[in-house]
C-alpha cells in the first residue's frame, strides 16, 4: 500500500525542493490543495514557497543527498575564517587548496545528480552553483542556508573575503576591527583609511599623560599593523580566488574545445556512414539489377531447353514414323517379289 504524503510543513518543503524546477509549481499547488480544508494555514505556507532556480535546486540536491560533503564544506569554511582571523597565512594557503578540491567535488556531484534527474546543468547554472558554494564558505549564515536545502536562488559571496567580525561586549559587530565592514564600495577600511585611523589614534594619545601616550601610540601602531596584515591576507585570498576562477574558466574553455572536437568527429563519422550507406544502396541496386537480368536469362534458357526438348521429341516421333514406313515398304516389296516368282 502506498504511503500517505507528509502533512508536516518541513517534510513537505524538503520534498518539494528536491524536485526539478519545472515540476515544482504544480507539485506545490497540489500539496497546498490537499491540505487546504484540513489546515488552511499550512496550505497558505506551502503556496508561499518560491520555485528554485536550476542552480538553487542543484544546491538543494547536495544538501539533501550528500550531507557529508556539505558538512565538509561548512567545516572548511569555519577553518578558513579562523585562519584569516588569526592571520595564519601558511594555513590559509593549505586550506585554499582544500577549498578548490572540495568545491570542484561538490560541483561535479551536483552535475551528476542533475543529469541523472534529466536536467543537466548549463554553464550559467554551474557558475551560479560555484558562487553559492563560495558564499557558504565565506559566510556562516549562507552555509546554514545551504545545509537547510531550501534555496530558491543562488547565494552571492561577499564582495570582500572577510573573517568573522569581532564582537563588542553588547554582542554587536565591532566595525573598527572588521576588514570587510566598510560601506558598499567593497574597499576594506584598513586599506581605505589607514592614515586617518592612525591620526585618530595619535590625537587620542596626545590627550593622555606622557607614559600613557607612549603606550597608546604603541598600541595604535600595533592595531594599525594588525589591520594592515589582515587586509594583506584578504587581498591574497581575493587574488587566490581570482586565480581559481581563471583556472576554472581555462578548464571550461578546454572542455568546450574538446566537446567541439568530439562533435566534429561525430559529424565526420556520421557523414562517412551516410556516404557508405549511399554506396551500399547503390551496390544493392546494381546487384538487384544484375539478379533481375540473371533471372531473365535463366527463364529464357529454361524456355529454350523446353523448346529443344519439344523439338527433339517431335524429331524422335518423326524418326519412328519414318522407320515404320520403311519397314512397311520393305515388307510390301518382299511380298510383291514372291507373287511374281509364283
């Protein structure tokens, strides 16, 4: 007996978001209609679910079918953020290699799942999926959204690679020490206003006693150096991401050239096969014509044999008749001689 469909919102949403986008809307409306009488609020919540893009659907498949890989992505993202926070440049370089391998593994797995479902990923969907995975690596909230498996659109990574911001005692982000906390210009404060920050620290130190001013100046200098180092690592991470994107673009270009070459070979083989088929059909036509002529010759020869046999039979009959006539004539001649002698 078939199992009853789930009536829990989470179970329904999970089931819908692994459906291909082309099937999502009809299935969503059908589920909403099924529960409309028994639970109008649930029906309303279901109908409010948005259809995912192809890239979001592929990411949702990863979340629902490959928890281990998505878990590795979340752990790697945390490690990358911690390494950047502690200015661990050597560790960042090693983690960047892991990042490249894991993102590629996830993208390839999503491509296989989508193709198996009858919806191979186009190049733009692959690019959107790659950005979604990069966003999950950079942002814990994006990682949790990916793991939930209900994305409706691709996630966008931060404009600037950042570590997790420091928190004040009240729990709010401390933008003064956050490399990526600047306005929407995409330029980190540590690189955008280093001189202004240093002047601000020096002005504050000028109002303190001499000993405190020296300590304050030293602290300000160390703080500025820390921010500059963090910005330097952020730049290195951005350059690494740019190199990886260039590598992926080059690889995609090689795959495109290979696919075009394969298509040309297949076209050439098809042309050769078509030409061979035409030649085979021509040979078949010639053979059929030769067979027809041979059949005609056989029939003509058979008719000639029958005619020859008929003439031979008539000749034998004529020969017998002539022999009988000769015998009669000889007999008549002997009788006549005997009569004369008597």
